[in-house]
């Protein structure tokens, strides 16, 4: 969770429930890779989770699945 918190703008305020869900989603997302993802991948995942949380998503499983789907889509678009 500290990695996700590092990327949150100081102007944003998330309640403890949402912060916990974000941290759990980030941890789940990173563990879903066969090998540990490098820093740019971890940053992209964290960014997707933050955007989703800003939009009101609170469920950690949904945050994880949606962040991974958004990351994969971005990767596919890049070729």
C-alpha cells in the first residue's frame, strides 16, 4: 500500500476504507504477474487504481481487475 500512497496527489483525500481497498488491489495486481513487474509497470497499475478510486470504486477485487484490464489495454494499444 505505501507504493500506491506515494502516487496520490496531496490534494486528494480518501477515506480509510478506500485506502485499504486501494492497497489490497495494488498488492493483488502485482502478485498476478508471473515475475515481479518493473517500476514502470507498478506505477501504471498504481495510477489506474487511483483513477478508479477517484471515480468511486471501493471494492478491492474490482479495483484490481479493472486496473489490470486497463493496463493490458494500454499495452495492446502500444503494440
